[in-house]
C-alpha cells in the first residue's frame, strides 16, 4: 500500500491583528504565496511536478475569496498548470487540507501535493463571511430551539462543566507564553519559520522574523487582572451561574499567518532524492455537540488512536490547538495526556491562531518538536466551529 510522507513544512511568522500587526499590510494571497514559495525553494522540487495545492481558509470572502488557493499558487510563481482548491472545515481547514493531500497520495491520485492554509484576520475579520446573515437556516433552528452560541460562550460552558477555575485557565495561558518565549530564545522555531518583508504604516518594508503575540513577561497575576470577554446580559439570563472565567488572556488572539507542507509517497520522495521528515500515520475527523462545540477533540483523539492501534502513552508529543485554555484542559482531563508533552513550544494562546492557517502551522511545529525531542509519534488535534474536530498522527522518520 502506498504511504504518504511529509517532505518538509514551513510557516510564516504569526502576526498580531490590526491595528499594530506587521503583517496587516500584506494581502492574504501574498502572505499565503510566501509560505508556498518558501516550501518549494527549500525542497528544490521542480514546481511543475506538483499535482495540486489544497489549502484551508475560513473567511472565504473579500481578499480571501474566489478560491484563494489558486491565486496564492500563481502569486508564488507556480506554473499555471498546477491546480489549487480551497477547503473550509473552519479552524481545522488546513489540517483537513493535510488529510485530503495525504489521502490523495495514498489513493494514487497524486505524486506531489502541497497542503497549506492562510488567514489574514486583520483584512478579513472573523465572521465577515456571514455578514450579519443567518448561516444556519430554519431547520437547524428547529433542531436547536434554544439557539447555538458563540465560541467564547462554549469555552465558558466547558470551563463550568469540567469545573476549571479562573486561576487554572490563567496558569495554563501564562505557561503557553513562557514556553513559546523560551522556544524562540532557544532557536527552536528557527527551522520552521520563513521570515518575510512587510510594509509598515509609512509604506517602508520591514523584516518580520518572529511571532508577534508571544509575551515573555506574562504571568498568572497579570492575566488575573483582565475582565471576562464574553459576559453579557443575554448569556447571563440563559446560563445563570456560569463563572465567567474566559478572558482575552486565556483565549487565542486575532492573527495573520500562513503555513505549507509538501506531501508525497516514500517511493516518489526517493525518486526525487528527497528525505521525508515524517509519515502520515492515521487520520480521524468527527462531529460533536455544536453547543459545547469545542469538545470534538476528545472523541477525535480517541478515534485516531484506535485507528492507529496506539495508546496515549505511545505518543511522544501533542499539538492541541489553544483556541481557549478551557478546551485544552478539558481534553487533557479526558485523554490523560502528560501536560509536559502537550504544546511543548507553546500554543495558540501565545503563538497565535490565524484560523485557516493554524492546522498547517501546528503540523509544522509538531515536526520540529518530534525532531528536537527525538520522539517517534506525534498527535495533532484541533477544535472547529459547529462541533467538529480533526486528529492526525504522524511518525517521525530517521
């Protein structure tokens, strides 16, 4: 049976959103193109050999519309003969792109494929694709007559269900910043980040080399001073007794960024003289309660472990998207993963969460962590709007 391997992976620095983010002046097509171009240059593969570009983006409107992957591929200088497609599984869009790319290779439909993702939340604000319209329709409303909720409220409901205190959320979040700051200081992101130039407020180009939302001085005491971000009368009336522990400090920020991976088979990699970094071992995707919404990572993790024939103890590194601290803490509680193996170089609360680009970013970081620690198996999972979740297991190759 044909396998699927990751030849290489690269990401942009993750910028903070407007008004002060250094990537806010970069068109999302150009930001995405930088990741694609950097990846192809690093591998040395003839771009004409690429069979497809599969990319994730959540805000598919405005500057990220009309199959943005196609325009990024052309902006990156890929031949016109290379096709591209944009997928949307919400925050897991580019992780799903990795799944589709790998599954295409395994099926024999592709020899070489790029999986990537982008989100410029500065230029395409979160939720703008709905533009005040109802994305659910009357039949969904009939199935859930009490109504669905924003993700921040789901994070509050998760904190309440699992009994997490405000202090626990803030401690987790401070640790994310500390780990990311230490990883940058120790050079652990150097191999995965492709710096770029971006126009500043005066129009002059400036080098962007690091993630902008990592705050080395963050402590639980500082985070404790922040007010709840989602508390409002309408939600207090509907959910009396919630602790209101979710703040901007224990949630992921608004970000801009992109990432890309090259996926092929072991046989094709050998023929092209490439050394694979990891094998894509197992995949899972699942649905869960759309009210709690963000808990799908729990059944997704169990599903992918069962498919792989592995136990939690077999996994050497986990990348779990830190949309909110309560989400990862609930996952850890249910799965029993060693916290020392989870997001060891920091997570999205510090590094950032550029929606459609996050799945590819997490996989890029997971490869680095496995190589830095000598681990064999890595597991990536991320929650997605609507009660969805992807999970992926990779095996590092020597």
